[in-house]
C-alpha cells in the first residue's frame, strides 16, 4: 500500500480530532462570537485588527477546519482511486466529504444567524459522523496490507443486531450530552449520581435539571450496555484479535467517559476534563462504527462459507 496514502490518512484523522475538540473548546470558552457574525472572515477582516482570547480560539478553529477540509478531500479522492475496489471505500469517501461540508455550514450558520442550542447539538453530532467516516477510511487503507484479520470475520446475528442498536443509541446519547452543553445545564445538578444526593427520589424541578438528569439516565443505560456487549464479544470471539481489542477499547473509553462526566460535576466544569469528555465519546463512537462496518460484512462472509461448503 502507498506509504503516502497511509501518512495522509493519519494526518487527516489527527486534523479531524482537533476540529472536533476545537469546536468543543469554542463552546466551553464561549468563543463562538470571537469573530463576530462574520464568516469566513473574522470581524469582516482577513486578519482581525483587534485580537482577544476568544478571537484566537475561534479563528484557530476555523483555520484547523480549513486544513481538515483540504486533507480529508485529498484523502477521499486518493482512496477512491487507490482502493476503490474495496466495498466500503467509495461510500466512506463520500460520507467524509459530505459531513465535513455539512459540519462547516452548520458552524457558519451558527455564527451568522445565532447559536440555537438544538442546532449546536446537531453540529456536534454531524462532527462525530465526519470524524468516524475518516477514521474508518484510514482503517480500510491499513487493512489492505492484511495487518489484522478483519476481512473474513463472521459475527453472529444476535451480536450484530446489538452492535447496530448500540451505535444508534450512542448517537442519541451524544445529542443529549450536546444539549446539556448548549443549554448550559452542566451545573443544573451539583451532586452525582443524583441531582440531589440528599433527596434521591425527588423529580427535577426545572428544564435544566431535566436536561441534565435525562442525559445521566441515558448515559447509565449506555454504560451498562457497552460493558455487557463487550464482555459477550470477548467471550464469544476470544481468538479473534480485532474483535477482542475493539471490545476492550470500547470498555476503556466508556469507563473514561463515565469518569470524566462525573468529574465535570465535581470540578465544576474544568475545561480539560470537559474536553476529555468530548474526546472519549469521539473515540468510542469510532470503535462502534468500526464494529458496524465489520458486522455489515458478516452476511456476505456467511454466504461465501455456505457456497464453499
């Protein structure tokens, strides 16, 4: 496999992670209006005359996003030409460009027309799909060299169904978390795990508490589901390294996600903890997306085995 294509895929993935984390940084620091309501210029200028911390953060995010567009577009075109014969390549190449452009348009719309909480939550969800599609494209590039046993796997139907459902549910949980962020409901509940540990059976009393506790409840279900499915995968496919390590990675990331979520409350929204929270769910969604990709191959592999038999 072309070494340059591998390097480009790694660079594109690094850039996409920085785009997503940069977007979270813009939100956490309230820097969304760091360039005013001007886009793609900053305060109507190519180089703003007045520089603030918010301006630096917002402008840096835009510059990294612009670099990501160049890298991802180049990766999509090159992959299409080089490994277009691999079944998933063209679809992922299209997704990576489409969702990156959609992400940029949503970001521009938020700047020009205002930052509605629902739209900004949608923006993070779109960013997540964009990152995942670039990640999967990179895995396909490395997979061609037969570095890991991922082409002829057969995942049983019951586990495949859980992987599909869990990934969809993960996406829904991400939206509840993004809504917490954009509704500024991080500290609506100052205790953990309950909103008020001294009155655990009391219902939320306002919109912000409902948003916060709704996310916690959804996240709890997600945590238990990820751990349970990971254990099942490890038990069922203990000799299949790619599945075992995917399950282990998912367990690690969901644990880090839960810990960072609790620390957000205890540290009263420490910036680095909050950015870590966004990073862990991004990595977890990437792993789940890869399991979805492997699952979609299983029916085809089962059919091949039946024909050989």
